[in-house]
C-alpha cells in the first residue's frame, strides 16, 4: 500500500518522474495494471485516490533486478526484511529514501523528518564513506513517531523537554502488509498491543530529536514512554501526549510555539510541503481522525486539547493527529526527498 | 439504559425484590411493557439480555410520586439534574444507591466501591445527621473511575502511589442519555473529549482512595491526570495507566498484588460479586473490550500489559478494562447494596 | 446537513451566488459562523469538506422571514413538516428547489431528476396556475430513489421494464435530522426498517419514470418492491436490484445501454453535472460505498455485478451505488437548478 | 474457527464425548492449548465463549493420521480442498458430519438440515454402497443457505413456492479461513461479492428442499436468485427474501405457518435443538443481527417484516436472521448428529 501511495504522490510531481517500478518476482514482467490485477478481475489498488492511469502500462521489474543507473533516487516501501537485503544493493549506487525500519537504528543512518532535523543528513556522508556506497539509505521514522517528533520539536527548542508519555490510538492502515488487521479482531474492539511499536517510538523519538555531534547523533536524553493501541479507524494516528517541560510554560505559550514551528521550512515552498507543519485547534472535540487527517493533504500534524498536566512538574498535555499513510509514509518520504534535493544533498 | 440494567440485575436476585418502578411523568400509569414500547410497535429495550418478562405488567409510577415507604432501598439511575432533585426526597426516608454524579462531590457523601472503601460508609451517618434524613445517598463513582480505583487500590496499599496518568478509550454505552453518540460522529473515528469526564475521574479517584478521618474523607494526596476519549466500541472502558509507585516494585510483584486484591471481599460470597476483583493477564494482546468485558459477567477489572515505565521514577504501566454498564453501573450498584446490607448498613 | 452541503456546492458556483441564508428562529440574527458554533466552542459543521469561510460572516435570517424578492431561486433543505409550511410561502414569488418530500406526491408537482425526466417540468406551469404562485416547488426524489431511477431509465427506454425488486443497504448520512442513527444501534448491526422509505421509493420510482400526458404524469405501470435497510456506512446508498425487462437482453447489452445513458444531458456541460450519469464496472467486487461513492464528486451512479436473473422472465440483476448526500441531496438539487435555468425554466 | 466452535458445543454435551482432536501437521503432537498458542504468548482462540479448559491438555493428532476406530462420529470443519482429501478416508470406516462444501453437490450425498429434510438421509445407504464405505459423509449446507431453507420449508409445504429472490447481508465470521475479511476492506463499507456464494445458495436451496425419489433427490423445481454481500457485522447472516407462493396467502397466514414449523422436531428434545425452529417477530425493526442472533443460542431462525410483495404474483417478502457460526456451522452440525443418532442412523 505504501508503494501505491508513492505512485499517487509522484503522479503529477513537478520535480520527480517515475522512471522504473520494482516489485516482487511475482509481478516482474507485467505491466503495472497487470501486477495489481487479481485472477477474478478485481484490482488490488487500495488507495482512496483513483488508480493513476499514467502508470498502467509501465513495466514492472523484479526488485532485485532494478537498474539503479536509470534512476536518481529510489523510494523504497518494502517490508523490513526485504529492505535489509535490497536497500544496500540500491544504495551502492543511488540514494534511497525508505519507509522501512531496517536501517533506522544504525549509528551511521539518520532518521530524517522534513522540517525537524535535516542537519542529521550529515550522517549520509559518513554512511557512504564507511559502507563504500555511492548512494545512501535515509529512512523515515515509524508512522507513529513522526507526528510525535513534529509536535515535540518546538517544545524541545523553546522550553526543553524532560520526559514524554504517549498513548496512541492507531489506524488500521498503519498495520502494514496485506491483509493487515482482520475485521473480526477490531470490530467493536481495541487491540492493546502492536509488536515492536512502542520500542520503535521510544528509540526513534530520542534519535530524531537528538543533537548532531560531528558525524554522530547524540540522542535526546529524555525518557519516552509509549503505549500503542489499535482502534477501528481507517487512517490517522491519534496520540494522547504528556510532556514534562524544561521550564514552566502555559498552554497558550505552548500553542503559540507549536503553531509557529517550521515556518522557515514551509516557506521553502517544497511541492509536497504543507503550509504549516502543525495546526493547533481550540475546539475541545478536535483533532478527530476522520475530520482532521486530510488537512493539507495529510501533511500537517494537528494538535488539540492543549492544557496543563497537574500530575507532572511543568507538565503540559495534548492530543495530536498525524496521517500515517501521508506524512507518515509515502508523501512524507517524497517531501524528504524534495528537501534533500533542494539542499543539494540528493 | 442504566435503569434497564438494574432490572436485568434484579430479575432473579436472591435478596432483593423489585417493589416499585419509577420513571418520568411520561411513563407514569403505564405498565413497564407499555412504558418501553414505541408508537410504531418497536421496543426501547436496549440491553443485550432478554426483556425480563417478570416486570412486564408491573405498574410504573412517576418518579416524583414514588412511595418510599413501600421500599427498603432505592436504586437511582437518573441524570444528574434529576438526581439532585429526586434523591433528597427519597433519602429523607430511605437509603438511595445512585449511579448519578449529583452528590458525589459533597463532603458528607462517600463515593463507594465494593471491596475498595466500604469504611467510607461511616459518612452516611453524618449525612443523615446533618441533613436530617432517615435514609442517605450513596453514589457509585463514574464508570471510568471505577476500574481505575480498583486497579490502584492494591498499589496504594502495597507500595504507595505518587502520581497517576490515565488515557481512556471509552465505550459508547457510557455516553448516557438517549440517543447517545451519533453513529456518524464515531464511525471511522475517535472523539478526543468527553465533557466533565476527566475532572470526575481525577477528583473521584482521590476521594475513593482517600483515608477516612473521623467522619470525613481525606483525599489521597496524589496528582491524577486523565485524558478521556471515546472509541467505536459498544461496552467496556479501556484505560492505559501509568503509575509512579511509592517504593520500587517490578511488574511481577505488582501483578501478584493486584491478582490477590479483594480476596476477603470476594470471599463474602455476595450474590453479585465476582470470584476475583482483578484478573491479570499475561497475553500481550489483552485485555480487549470485546473479548474480556464479560469476564465474570462484567464484574472483574481485567489488567494486562503490566510493565515498567522508564519515564517515571518507580514507574509501572498497564492497561485495564472495566465493564461500564456492569461493574460501572447497575450491577456494581447492586453489589454495593449487597455489601451495605451484609454489613448491616442498609 | 443538507443545508451545509448546499453551501459546499454553491461556494464557488459559476452561476449562482448565495444571496441569503435562512434557518430556524434559533439561528436568526447570528452570522453563519455563530449559527453553527456550540456553547462549548465546538462546531456543528458536519461535511467532510472544509467550512466555507466565505459564508462565515453572512447573516442568517429566520426561515419564515426570508425576503424572497432578494433571491432568484430558493434551495430548501428542511424537514418535511417545515417544508409544507415554508415552501408555499417562498413559491408564491420564487422558484423553490427542494430536497423535502412534502410536495412530491401532489398531482401538479413533478419529481425531477436531471438527465432523466426534465419534460415533467411542464407541470410547473400547471402548479403556478392552479396555486396562483409566481414561483413553484420542484422537489428531488428521495436519496434512495434517485440512483434507482437513473439506473432504470435507460432500461425503460431501451427494453421496457415489467417489474422491479430492490433491497437497499443505506448509509447513515441519509437518516436525516440530527442526531441521526445512534452508534449503539448500528455498530455490529443491520437495521432492517426505515419508516416510510419503501413507500417513497415505490411511489417515486413510478412517478419519475412516468409519462407526461398534457400537464399530468401517468406513472410507469410497473410494480416496484423495495426493502430498505440501514448499514454502518457513512455515505453512499447501495442497492441490489432485479429487473424484469420488456424484451430479452443480455448483461452486455444492458451494460452498454446504461453506460451510454444521458450523453445528451452530460454534453450540456452543466457546472455540477458529472461526465457520465452511469458508470458500469466489471470488477465483481464493485461498486463499494467507500471506494466508489466519490466518483465524479458523487454525481455518477455506479453499477456493477450485472448478470441475468434466472428467477424472473427476462430478468437482469445488478448492484448500484449512489451518493446520498451528493447526487441524492444538495448537489443533485443544484444540478437540477442548473438544468432548469439552462432550459429557461427558472 | 468452526473447529473451535465444535469444542464449545461439545464441551458439556450429554451424549457425545470428544475422543480425539485432529488438526494440521503443524499442530500434531502438541496439546490443544499449545496448538492454539502463538509464539508471542497470545492465543488464537477466537470464540466469544471461554476457552474450554477441559480440552487444554488433550493431544492433537495430524488430521491424516486420525485413528477413526477410536471414534463413532467425525465432525469435520476443514476447508473444502482438505475435506475432499480427508473425508473419504474417514468415511471409509466412520460417519462424517461436515461443514465443508466438498461433497454437497454429489448425487449420492444429502445436504441435511435438522428438522427440514431428514428423509434425505436415505442417500447415506446408497453412498455407502456405491463408494464401498462403512461410514458416510453428511454435509450441512452453506451458512447462508441454512436460514433460507428453514424459512422456506414451511412455505413449500403449506403453499408451494414458485420463485425465490434473496439478498444477503452476511457477517464477517462467515468468511472462513484466517484471517478472513480485512478490516480496511469492510470498515465504512459493503462488499458486494462473495465468490461462489450465490451459486451455493441457489443449488443447495433446491437440493435441501427437494423430494426424495427412491435413493435420489429431485431438486425443488423453483428458480432461486441470490445476491450475496458482506457487511461489517460480526455474526448473523441477514437476508431479505421475496417468495412467489403457489397459492395466495396473507402475511398473517404465512407467519402462523412459519411459527408452527418444526414442532414435531423440536419436541424430540434433542440436546442442541432450540425450542422453536423459527421465531416470527412483529416489531418492524427486527430482526437485527446484534439483538437477535443469540436467540436460543443461535439455533433459531428469526423472521420479521413479513408483508405482501406487490411486484410478484402471490408474493410475500420478509427478512430473516440466522446465526452463521451456530445453526449455520458447528452447533448445527452437532444437532444434525444428534438427530441422526436419535433416528438410529448414526
């Protein structure tokens, strides 16, 4: 599905052109339309957006046989195991922007979030040097991490952050590989556990918000505690967050800092960038996944219910919503690519 | 709906008999079957359990004209405004067990949870004395509070508790008066705000877990921070809880303390009591509302995902599930009545 | 909600400008933004589309005091009882396009569907004459009828139709006035009855597809049998239809006739018209409400699963999907207005 | 899941004892508890009913190595392909009651429905003779067929039936093998196609309601037209049915005939039999899956909305609800076994 989202995002992209489509052996040699057609005449196209006819007749090659000389950037949306195998092959010659977790935790690999930590891209040079690659692998964070770090980044800068508690109510489309969550499991239900998710959020949050020291990242020295649950929502990860700030700040000041965050980034006018990284809402009933996930085509983190948290020193709490298959996946990856290109890094 | 749940609970009750049914003026003078019949022939009976035919022909009187001399206990399941008006009238002569919030926050009114704080019933005498009532009002806590205090009570006793963070994913049936949550509002969605709910949870938790000092309750001096959301689940409030303990304790020790909690209460063998107040599960995918809410007919608080919380000193975190219309409403109220009767207090 | 949908549709309309907003007494004197604001700071805006800021400061007048001299057309989206009262007042001076059922069954009132039966507009003159109105009332059909008549119209013309069976699976947003269907009633459920709906579909279908005889409509002399159910779907009425044709025709021929239907109408290029009135899909898993309701902004009736029905002479069966709040309500009404204006009838 | 349902049904069965448990190679050699445990400590037990601890330590054997000498009846709940392979092996020595479709369409195999067509069991002798088996295979019909034939059987007998139209709204749990329907596919949606389902319903309905001629079944010579859809409901297949009767009969007469149907069967007092095969409801809002599926533990077909169908000669239409994993699967199969045993046929 992340792969399909890439095509939706790249269909009319002003800078990037889809030069090649790679998939599993099973699809190799087919046109893209054939590759997503099932035996019974139905289609495995899963995005809300219409099937992009422009790619219908494009040939699909086996992922292992992609000619990386023919492309300038590889967008990789495979499962972690496949990523571990394929991405080094691609990166040998070509920059790889990846939604997979395979390399996120390696010392020489930054986890990049557009508008938040582009300076971490300095690690890409080290990665090339140490691994002998001409390209590199630049992974996005997990789709649950990304909204959290965007909301935390302005707090880290303005006030400092001392501890973070987060409970997520995650959408179905984040569950990854087909067939995803079974309807019988989630109808009239909450699933209180997503394997590996909490660890990913905790580690990635500290890494993304960490400080670049030469060519290494010093993770933010702040404990992060995550509880990740799945609810019966199509798209949009909802998170209830409590933060202990480094200095006292009231909800209004926090809202102002959040709303102003990333202006210099959004002012770059990158094709996939939203006009605002964070939108702070006053309506106590917001954000809601169905109502707010598509704000700015899913590229803005929507924050609401900002208030003091009396149970924590200098505590502030809020809810946030982040579109897990837009900013949290393919379109976020394309935005990252745009940023790297614009900065001359890709 | 809470009223209907009372009838389900009392239908075959070994101790209590339904002597009178009271409702709004609109229903007065009808039989109960007529009172819940709509003009088009359909029924407004909402419980999963079958309509209790035994009450079908029982006459319904206006709530304001209930003859309290004819009853030993009044179970009150009206909205808060009506409770504020009606319950004092009833309490003038008769003990009232209430699911309403109207009197929960008064100094001379205990908020009682069976198995947790029966000693607070000492306030009932003061209430009678100060208000000149022969009866009294004993409210249950909010349906979101009750599972939380049951899970916290053993921790308070065994380790002490220093702070509590809770994010709830609440069921639709907790939304109270008809028609409740609109399907359009909650389908494919999360609603991040429930008016007054967080304040109720924070205040009630401290009060229920407070210490009786003479005829007053000294609230537990612990900050409680709640974020209450609504999800598309029929029954069963799910809560993600983080607790800072007073002394270090590992998850296993916490699990043991929780699992052993309330044995002396459940050993009383009260008709509506579950065999265990808390069940602790090892399966990381549990508790789930649909799978666990009906354990022991919804009278057991189900705890899972017990683990250390690294972001807090002596932190432990867990998920819990509590059936909001069973232990959290009518059947919990009946259990409370049983306990008070058994202790000679009603 | 239909009223809100009108504003979404009219926001950037090339022909129509919103000259006045009318609502209940409760909203009169407020700006539109105030009128949809709740006491707690939340908004009652319910559409997926963003709140149209352009109307935010427009004043709202009481429906009973609308100055119809200031407008050329009234779009009416009130409940049936209000429509019976208000629409004659408006129609005394001004054409009224209505989504209400109040006047649909009167002899001098056509039930108009753009592209299907504009010739029925001849009744508007009779209506003016007989009622002494300068304007008229032109209601749309029920949101369940409209997809059915669009799909049947080409069959009536090409083959004749002898009987129609239809089972609907209707969306929540068709349930009309706030708060609509309660979540508890429809979660994990099907509701097998919608008051008056089946009668409406049966009568309206015959009327819309009827023959104009002078200034009267001779209803199509064909029995229509409807079973209308509600399912847990936001938007998009799904219908399983069986038709007995007047002459033998295979599924391919039926598909061709359907797909070609309304070309002369869509060629008019009206602002709200879809490029095709009917889209016929081959994929056996289509149409699906979530995937197909937004085709051409909800203005195309999507047909699938076309096959012979062996249980009926010259039987053919298919499934259809029609967007109940787009073609079935406000945007369909605007399209009707466009058609009437373009034909010089309004 | 059907296998698990068998254990729920057989746990406290007064006649049958579970002598052996067979499953795939993967589970062979484990205890049943081990066989349903996942690597991460969670359980694959899927029924609402509690895990039957009595079977926890029972060994699981490979299905292909089941010692049929040790059992009197085999309950088979495997997929069709496996059934085609395994059931003949079992039937060589032992009666097999099956929920699989593999043998339903063979001439010497009856499709048996308790209370409806036990006389078809005469084919079992022919089956034994022709196939040289000591046992036999007796399949149940599809879970969508069974409610339909139970509702039609009294009409066939009392009035004759000339044609049948049925649109189903089927539950998720009927989707068979894990993981079943993906939540993303069915949330806020209807799926209009279930492969092979309509053909099964059409053929099986005629066979079950057919006449035994010697040792052959003459299918009921009546066209059956089915449209089968999937909705977001856990359990309970809902069907909207139109029937052309052989002689005129009003809804009241039809209701009476339905309500009285099967008295002689239910009077047998078989352990799994409901007190009534069909319950006819007057409330126009019923049956509803959530409210009515568990009537008599899911063994009664619930009928409502009985009314004339004006579009068909002697037409009558109604809605029905049948529990697809109770009467429509394991518990229906156990009831069938009871009936065969009671009649001396097994």
